[in-house]
C-alpha cells in the first residue's frame, strides 16, 4: 500500500510539467502550419456550358381579304329578224360659224352718272374725317328717364343703341344692338331720336355716319 501512494505522488509532481510541454508543442505546430505555403497541385475548373438562345419570331396577323363579287352576267342578245332593218336617224349639226361677223360685246347701256351719285349719297360711313357731334354719352344719358315699373322691379343694366346721323344732323335708323328689358330699350329708342347733332364731314361734304352709344340704368 505504501508503494502505491508513492507512485501517485510522483505522477502528480510531473502532471504540471506534462501540461506545459504539451501546450508548447501545440503552439509550435500552429506556428509552423501558418508559415507553410500550401498550394494544391490540381486546379479546380468549372466548365460553363453555353445556354441555348431561343429566338422569338413575331408573327404578323394577316387579314383575310374578301374577294369582290363576280361581275354581273351580260344580257342575253336578242335576235333581230332578217327582214327587219334598223333605221339610223341622221342628226344634222349646223356648226358653221361666220368668222366675218363681229362679236357682240355690248353688255347693256353704260351706267348713268346720276345712279353713281345716288349710290354715293346712300353710302353710310363709320369713320370720317370729322365725326358727328351729338353731345356724347352724357347728353343722351341726361335725356333718358328711368321707367317707374323698371325701378320697382329692380331691372337695371346697360343698353347699346346704334343710329345714323344724316347730312342734316338728324338721327335716323335707330336700333338696339344689345338690350336689357323692353321698357328700357323703348326709352332709349325714344330719347335718341331727340338728339341734335352736327353732321359728320368727309372731304368737306356732310355725309351719313353710323354711331353707337351706351346708356346705363343703375338703381341707387
């Protein structure tokens, strides 16, 4: 029994030494392994096969054309008896033309000078050298009275009247180009006829001139 205890005591004494030696050898092996340049003799190659390319062809849609209908059948010829003859009517075209005759180019009598003067007199100007003077919008606005019924009904707005000032300075052919109500339109037409105007002149002569004035109806 005493010998076994001595052997165990000796093993415990060398146990620490064995561990240190083992760890040292392991470190040396690791250092040597990292310093070695290991290259495999065989190279690894990957063979890539070419992929098949599938080409898609566009298919154009064809339209079926309808065939035209067949032409109509010709009429059946009618036989004419031998004893009948078809008479051709002779048409006589008299296309003779006498080149010696003079062409008639007269298109009527020349216009009369009086007709030209009447056309010039009836001409109505819009813009002339000297415009007619009717007192302007204020003069017409001062003559117009607001109808009582329109006031009570609350009717208001702007009326545009067009008229012609003739050579004597009188207002003719009045008409409403833009109205509001029948009462207001009639009041403007009645009062525009009472305007006293100075006629317009073109080249020193009094002429007819078309004018237009607005009249405003507004409730206060």
